[in-house]
C-alpha cells in the first residue's frame, strides 16, 4: 500500500531509535535500565491517588503554549 510522500520523508520516531540502541548495547552484555515510558506494575499508593483527585479542577482547559510561569521559573532556577 502506498504511503504519503510526506510520511516517507519523516525521520524514525526518536524512541524507536533509542530502543534499537538499547538492544544493541544489551546484546554486548551491558545491563540497560530503561527509564522511558512504561506500564507501571505496582499499584499507586492510595494517598497519591487521593491527592491527585483532590487537585483536579472541574474544568481544566488547555495549558498556555509557553507553559506555566511557575514551572518555567522552577526549571530555569534548577
């Protein structure tokens, strides 16, 4: 099935390249600890779940494109 020429020009998804690199390193016998996106196997502590629910607003809306000023300041200060 033909693919759009625009899609054919797209680079490989970065996480695919990262996973391929990790597999090559593992094949050399090096232990790789994957801190990427995953599916947690442990249950979330009830206190964390309650805090999350308590922090939700009725209507969230879209975030600012430039991000929250408090977050930007915290990142810049780190």
